[in-house]
């Protein structure tokens, strides 16, 4: 093992921690509690978030694992990802999609809380043959996902001016740690990601993301186009920070679990960007139709 590789492996864990905490703190600093309260009063929206996130998502993931002959480590990732909707970069993609930013800001904390509460409960029931406990999953999710989000949201709510001042710094740290994490992953796991091409792992994550995006967009049940695009981007992408935290909590986990999780992270950015462009065009057509 070269000195460079040893350095990357040694620093990968702390880097992932910084990546997760900084991204969730940045998300928290964008949370507006009045928007969250309005969303919580919308019973239809709340029901859709729950159904899409933790009924349809896991059911669709289960179906994929039955149709595609995936190796066990990839099945683990599909199930974990199915329980963790909404990527940390959702709000950036919603802006590009000309979506409802207020709805996106309310969706983020609601889904994050749901992920932290429901993933530890549901994952052990879905994943068979792998030693995984609710407690082992709950601890990293609570510390690296929920706590930074709550702190960021609290700062925004109680010290709005202070939140505005520190947001660029936190956002900059999040972007830097994200880029470094991607670089570290490409060097450490790049070959492993290429090796999964013939093992249907890449196909399974594409089917899941595209399928969930289409289902939630076209089954909006009366929601406006700019809200359906938010829901589609949210439910089509996954909170890979939560998935990675859960994956690393599995004792003696297969290396392919981390490899597929990293691959999912990188590719989801590409798919979300493509989806945002399509939704932006649709938003323009909707605006033109309303104007006429």
C-alpha cells in the first residue's frame, strides 16, 4: 500500500464526517420555520411525503431487488437508499428547476426527521442476512444528520442575521468537503465502481431514481407543477449522507456497499441536474399557458 493510499484511507472517515455535518448544517441554515409549519398543516402534502418516502420508496426498492439478480451488498444499498429520500443538494436543483423554493425548504427538515426516525426501524426488517441493529443505525444518523440540521435551523430561526453571515462559510465548507470526498472516492473506489457495471448495481440505482422521479411527478394528486417538480427531485434523489452513515455503521460490511453508495452519490447529481433542466422547461410552458 502506497503512502498516498494509506493517507486517503486514514482521512476518508473524518472527511465523510465533515461532508455530512457541513451539508446538513447548511441545509438547516436555509430552513424557514414558518414554511415548515405551513407544510405541516397541509395534510395532503404530509400524507404524500410519508407515502412516497417510506411506503412507495421501500416497496419499489424491494421490487427492484426481486427483478434484478443483485449481489447482497447491492441489495443492502438499495434498501438503505429507499429509506432516505431527498439529497442534500435538493434546494440547488429546485432553483434550477424553477420549483417552489418554499415547499423545498419545508420538505427538507420533515424528510430528514422521518429518515432518522424510520430508517433504524425499517432497515433491520428489510435487510436480511446482514448484522444490522436499530441502535447502531440510529446513533450516526442522529449525530451526523439530525443534530447539525436542528442546530442550523435553530440559528436561522433565533438569529436570522447571524445565520445569513455564517451561511456562506458553512456552504463553502460543505462544497469543499463534497469535492474532496468525491476526489477521495474516485481514487479509492474508482476501479470498484467500474467493476460493478456488469453486476447490475448501476442499472438498479438508475431504475430506482428515474422510477421514483416519474411516479411522484405524474401522480401529484392536484399539486402545482412547481411543487410536483420539488417532490420528484426530492423522492427521485437520495440522502446519500444518511445512507453512507448507515453503511459505515454495519460491522464488517462488504466493501461493495460503500462502493455502490459512492457511485450513487456521484450519478445522482447528474440525473438530478438533467431532471431540473426538464422541469425548468415544463415550468416555462406552464407559465406561458397561465399567461395566455
